[in-house]
C-alpha cells in the first residue's frame, strides 16, 4: 500500500511538472535522448548537451557523467517512445525502495516487541514514501538519482542483514550510477569492515576492506580515464576554487587548514540552512549513527561547491542523501528504543494492578459493600419511591402509617 502511494505521488508530481512545462531539456530532454540512443543500440548521445556545453558533435553523455546503469531503461522505449516514460520509471524505482526501508526498520528494531517493530516499519515506510527529497526529484523531471535511491537502500539493508556478498553486488551497481558514488561505497566498505570485525566475521571484514579500496578506485578511474576517453573535458565540473585548484590541493588544505574549509562549508548562510534542514527534519537522529558518515562526500560536494545551484534544498540532490540519512535515523531510533526498554522499572510497579483483577489488591469491605446490588423496590401509588437514607426527607406520622 505504501509503495503504491509513493508511486502515485511521485508520478503525479512528475507528470504535473510535464503538463505545466516546468521540465525542459535540462535534464529530462538530455536523458530522453541518451536512453533513446541506448534503445537504438548506440552510444548515449544528446544534441542538447552538445549545443549547451559546446562539445563536439556526436558527444556521448558518458563523457559527462559515468552512468551506464541508464541503459537498463532502454527496453521501456521499445514499449513507449516518450520522455514521460522516464518520469513513470523514476516513480516506480522510488516506490521500490518502500519495502526495503521497512526491512531496514525491522533490522534496527530487532529484539523489540512485535507491535513496536510493526509500528516502526510502518512509520519508516510512510516517512520515506512522502519525503521531500523524492518529491523534489520528481518535480525536477528525471535524473540518475532514480537508480541511486533504491540501490543505496539495498546496499545498506544487505549490510545490516550481514549478507556481505549481496551487499558487495549492490555496491558495485551503485558505482555505475554516477562517478562520485564510489566514494560512498568506499565509506560503506570501511563501516562494513568495522562492524564485521566486531561481530567476528572474517568474510565480512574482507569484503568491507575490498569495497573500501575499490569504491574510490572506481571514482578515480572514471574521472581521470573514462570520462576523458568518452570526450569529456578534464576538470570540467571542478567548481571548488575556494578550497583548491584541484583535488590534490583541496585534500592538502582539508588536512592543514580544516577551519578554513569549515568556514567555506557554512558561507553563505544558505549552506548552513541546508544542513539544518537536512538534519533537523529528522530530529538530528542521523548524527547518532556511523552510517551518517556515508553522506559526508555528497554533502561536501554541495556545501564546498562554488555553484549556487548546489546549495538550496529545492533540486534533486537531496534524494542522493535520503537513503543514507533515513537509515542512520532508524539505527539511532532503534538504539534509543532498546536503551529505554533496558531502563529499570520503579520498585513495586509490577505489583500494582487494578482492583478486582486476579493477583491484584483485594477490595476493602466498604468497596465490596458499595458494589452489592440491592433488589429493586416495588413501587405503588400509595407509597413514594424509596430513597437513600441521606436523601430521605422527614415523613409525617400519616405517611409512615400509610406505608
């Protein structure tokens, strides 16, 4: 039911944006041309991208972003060759994350009462389905974030279930969504290795270490080799001049002058407002889980950027963070629930029961007397209805004689 609700809401928002002409060439038109090229068994080319960025003719969008996963949408164009296919497909992919979120909630509330687990799963599914990041992404048309959301959720859920092999498979798929997702995979591998080490799982530790190395390696290879090989301009999207002229210089400054980098992250104030919005709407719960660390690369890309489009919470960028923030919030909430259940109960609380129940305190004699039901008094026209002694008015001798 919640999955259907998520699909209908996201699909309605996306199609309404299409009807109101709020979506155009950027970015729905670019992805429409790219996926249509995949459907024709060709490289994903977009004339819009060529004209806008002055790239050479025949430029492939694979030189813009490393997103080969979009080829999976090509068969849909064999059924309906229309840009709205992408809007409907994105809504379906978002809705596919609802059952995964419910499973994540059950992992986080493992050991709790069945009613509490069921309630947590329902609330988590509803919050995910109606979350503002998915609504903003649907409002903005279509982006590769349509795959990033469910794949990230599947990777995190398999990690919580200690199914390290499937978690690694979904991590590999996530690397094909966009070039920067390899950084998220690297941090996920580090977290997986630490948790597996504490649990005594040698296989999980090995898998985590492998992902920790492979994720950043995929990002580096895509940026330095694959994108230029497909016609991309090296450093085209580097918009971090306030931090450094290149990634190496930015990393050095991050280590030597962290206060300067932190100042860049909160100025102008719209960046600080973005952080407050992302975390405050989830009651700061994501900060209580180490899973929140996976969001740092994506947050850093936005708050350290010189591009004002990355700063507000009105585009599709929040949807990349939504699975990570929600999972971290559920982990913190589950831990707080377990801590609350372990608190000592006040002495004598278990012995307090409602009176009259089995095992409870016996009622007093006066209470038993008050519960005795007296037989109804017969009424006759000659005799007034009997009243309680306290409410009985004084009678005359004639009335006493008559009754």
